[in-house]
């Protein structure tokens, strides 16, 4: 899995969301605690007033107790009806809400669904019923289990991303170590080959043969240089990207099937400078060209176009191959993704890393149609001297 900028953003977004939600939960718990504490205080004051009323013969104490009970209830909505369901009184209901008979009945039905109404026996044998709904505290507490589940999921996501990042980091170190060891191992026979070419020259071997051998030796030296740079921060120099692109493109064009029509279109001035590492950039171009050749199965048309705008130079590599489904536009850059029976699926992944991490550019599938072809685009910032 390639942990690029988007994945890092997702990981930190999950961490930030988990922290914010946790802070909100703690803040709400604090508010709930204060409200519950105040509710207990109110009940104790009502209890104390009831004790005073029971221990006196003054009827006014009973009226005072009733008023205190009503005044302490500031949260629970209550509607009192008679036995005909006509509204007698209401508490903590917004003014004007009960003026509409239809809306009043809907509110009564909602309250009855939340809590069974309480029967009140009135003097003279009359019956009243007290309908009541949930207080704001209860309504908020209903969502607590959902919020807690979300927090658990977020923290599981954080743990997963940290685990995956750690695993990917270990894999990157392993690949870098293998690449450097490969470069080291190639170096020994390469030095030997250079020595053998000198012996062949002394034996008066056909110079054309030696020239071809030297080309392959230079190629091996280039590959060794590329592998030795994996895992290290490469040096970037202001380089004419047109020249470097043409050289990499033409190298493969001269060594590929004659059934492929290679075409290159570059700006007429012939100079566009970009901060490049030559070996790694050429590797990227070769990976994209080889991918296009494989997609066409060795037959078709391959076009490389270099364009520039105000700040960027764009390299477009188009083929007439089998195309890529839109759902796979991002997946193809992940290590291990391949549609070939042979291959490790590392070419496009390395290209993405070279262009985006080492050169601060962008590589993507610009467009693709099944059985018509695909266009890849590399975008790099122009060098401003």
C-alpha cells in the first residue's frame, strides 16, 4: 500500500476528528453532571419545602409548595388534560404551540409514546392526566451510545493507519536495502566486463562488437546508479527536460518491436529547464513507455508529447492499448498491482514515488478508454533561475 499525501491527510483527519469528538463528549459530560447536580439540589429543596408544609397548619404553605414544585421544573415538558383529552394546563411548552388542535394531538401522542401519562385524582371525582416528554438531558443522552461507537471506530481507524504506516515503512526499508545490495552485486561483474573489453580491444576484435558491448555496459552502469539512489534523497540539478525525455524515449524506441509506431512531439525552442535527477527521471519515462508497450502487446502507436504552461511542463505518454477501467486509475500506482502473468507490479509505483516524492511533481492517468488507449501525464514545475 502506498501511503501518499492523500492517505496521510486521511490519517491525520481521523486523529483530529477523534480528538475533537472526544473533547466534545467530555464537555457534554461535564454539562450533564452540572445539570444532574442541579436537579438533585432542586429535589432536595422541594423535599425540604414538603417537610415544612406537612408540619404546619398554614394552608399557604401548601400553595407555596405547589409553586416551588412548578418553578423547579424548568426542563420537563408537561401537558395536563381532563378525561376528555381537553388540555387544562401546560408547563415548559413554547407559547402558541398548542393553539393548533392537530399539532396539540400530535404532541400528546409523542409524549404518550415516550412515557405513560400519570393519572391525577381531583376533588369531586374528576380525573386529569399528566402527559410529559423527555427533558433535554435525556434527549442528549439517547445519542451517547452512537457517539461512543463512532469514537471507537475512529480510534480503530487511527490504530489501523499507524499499523499500516509502520508496516509500509518496514517494507520501504527492505526494498531500499535490496536495491542497494543489487547495485553492489552488479558492480563486481560490471568492473570485470570493463576489463574484458580492454582485452578484446588488444586482440583486435571488430570495433563494432566492442561498441555494442560498451553500450550495454553503460546501460548496466545506469541501472546500478538508479538502484543505488533508492532510499536516499537524490540530488536535483537544473536540466533540460526535453533532452532527457528524448534520450529515454528514443533508447526504448530503438530496442522495441518495429510494429510499434513511436512518435514524439516537443516544443520548437527545444529547452525547458526543470530540477531533475537524470537517472531517476529517465527510469520513470522508461517505466511508463514499457507499460504502454505492454498494454499494446507490442503493436500500435505510442506518442510522447511535451507541453508547457505558465508554471509547469507536462509530459503526455499515449498508447493505443487495451485501456484502464476508471476505478483502477489510482490502484495501478500501488505496489504489487499488475495485470501481467509475470512481473512484480513495481514499475508504476516507483514512477509515482520518483515523480511525486523526489521531484515534487505529479503523475496520473489523464484519460483512458477500454480498447482505445490510455494517456499518462507527468507534471513538473519549471525551473525559475
